[in-house]
C-alpha cells in the first residue's frame, strides 16, 4: 500500500488527560480525534495497546493480542449502568503531567471488578449474547489469556515458569482443575477484554467516520512472561528444564546504547513456526487488523535476521545474527490477506537484504529527522535523500523530544543543524523540524504530540535500556489549543498534505 500525501500525530492513549490517573478511551480521546480533524490530519498513531507488565512498557505485554484494561473508561461503564456516580466519589488527586501507574491501577481495577459483577448480575439477554459472541470470536487467544492472568494472580504475580510444574507445563488434568477453580477470575478477564474492545471499536468508528485512520504497532517479539509463551512454548527458544529464554532478543551496540539493547524476550523457533504454516503469526495479524487500519512492524529487520544472545549474558554485546524466514511468512500473509497497509520500522543495523525484504512488499520505511545531521550529505535521513514511499518523523517514542534533543547537542552539532535549516523558526526548533518533515517528499509525515507542543526532555516517553520510569507522560486538557491547531493546519495545507474535502 502506498500512502497518499498526508500527515498525522503519534500519541499513546495513556497520555490523555483523565481524572482516573491514566489516559483512557473517554471524552478526551474523542476531543483528540476532533483536534486531528480540525488541524487537517489524517492519521493517529498509537503504541501497542496490550496489557502491560513489569515497567509498564507497551512493548512488553502479557498478551500479543489482548487489550489493556487500564484504557477502559469508567464513565462509559457508568453510562451503561454498570457503575454509578457514587463509585467516583472522593477520587484521589493524580499528577496532571504523568501517570502514577501503581495508584491508577489501585483505583481502576476495583472499579472494573465492580462493573464485572454488575454485568454478570444485570446484563440483558442482548448484552449476554454480545458477550458470548465476543468470547467465541476471540476464542483462539482469549481462553488461554484469561486463564493465564487468573493463574498469575493466584500465584502471586510470579512468572509462569515458576508456577506449579503441572500447570506451567500445561498438563491437561491441571488445566481442567484450574479452569474450574478459577472460573470467576477467568470470567473477569474475559469481561474486561469485552469492554476494552467494545470501547475501542466505538472510538475507532468515531475516528474512521471523520476520515482519521489509526496506525497500530506490532512489536516483533512478545514478553517471556506472557500468555503467548506459556500457551505456545514450542514456537519459542526456551530452556526445557527451566522454561527461561535460551536465546534472548536484542540488538547489538547502536545509537541508543554502547552495549546494545538486551530485551530479554525469547526469540522465535522459526523452524517450528514454519512447520505450522506460521499459524500463530497469522492469528496475530488477524488480531491487530481487527482494531487498527494500518500497522507498524517494530524491529522489522528481525524478519530477515535477528540478533540472538545466549542465556546468562548481561548485555547484548555478545550475540549473533541468525537468518529468519521473513519472505516465507510475508508471502503467506500477502496470500491470505492481500496487500496489507504496513509500515516497516527499518531503523538500526539495516543491510541490503533487509531493504530488499521491505521493498519486495513495497512497505514504507521510516525516516527520523533527529538522525539527519550525523554523517553529512550522504545521510539517508536527510530529506533530499528520501524516496516518496516512506514515513518521516521528527522523532519516535524512543527518542528525546525535539526540543530536548536540540538542547543537548554540542555547539558544533547545532551548527550543522543551523547550516542545513538556514534559520530556526522563531517559535522553536520543533517547528523547524516539523516543517522540514512536512515539506519533504515522504508520503506520510508524523509528529509526536510532545513535539507539536515544543516540550523538553521531561516529556520524553521512553529511554531505551532504562527498565523503569518510562511511558508515563500526559498532557493537560488545555494543550489542545487553537494556536497549535491553526499553525499545524496551515503547514499541512501549504505542504500539500491536507485531505481533499471536495
């Protein structure tokens, strides 16, 4: 799929304002979509929407296919008579500029459990039928996920390979015993997925009716402590005795880290996956495209070759590149689904083989403007080196904000930026880079919302390699203001990215 000349914003739903301590799918999500429409944007890009685990990273979730219950809006549950205004009495004060995840979880989970009990007791025949239909439609992952989460609670939150051996190994008798014993807990986890997808579907419909398409995100790997690894251990490289990752995912030393990035996820057993005709991956693509319009494949290069680090290493420095059957997988996906709208995250150590795999399917790659001033005129991230089939970003969730990035440059590095730009926009370097991206030949231009607001490093979403303290930035309601809207709308129009409204 080739994108039309267009533009959009990168903002994760947890960043919305909310009186419940974390952004969700309530009124502020709808206000943000209205803001996109009013500023002539056509795309809203989000990070993975799954249920997060340790560190609250959307790239390390308990399921590759489930939704994050923390994104459910309690006020919409109240509108369905599943909660009452009294349930919101004496809400605590939350920070306005970041998510206090522990306190937000402590508030929202009891509300979700109360809504579940009310649904179980009061649901109309129509609602019960909708719930049953949902459970049936998602059965290929929902059954395992709900049981996994119920078991995880039962065993005090420890990783699945530290549960009782019989259930860790998924012995049939043990599975049946626990399904009966944890029946109520399993129902709860199915119910919150039902509510997540119901609220998300309504929000997506609202966006699509206003010609806003949503770009989702597929992390190439899944967390070791996840329903996916527990229920499909044969398709991952695990130590048979301990259940730990025998080969861990990561990348060698790069822009973000001198010792590389050791993610710790188990890499895939691609031979076993291929023997199943990539069944799990087919289900995963079906799942993501059931609730987004476009998807970005994070770490796309792992489909051509992946960096594997043996268990016991403390950094990613000592690993090896191993070939992956990306062509066989993507040919199958094309055969089953047609030419899917996919963006390839092709950053990092990119070889001609990776580029050939990307170009075989005409997937647009990514261009990051903060990387554009490193190597002189031959730098591929400089706009005059782009082809049209790419997506340009000022920065991503892994980068500093543009203002933070610029403020930390050495004087000689700033001089390179000045020479290229000619001058800095009077309203700040962030508008200079936005203009640079918007005026480029790239078919699609995306700006993180922090850059649109001209915020500094305090608003950064993620520091790669830092296990805690990320993913928490939020904006205040007044940030959706007319000055920013009108300036972006004007730039979108003069750069030829505004939608045709005739």
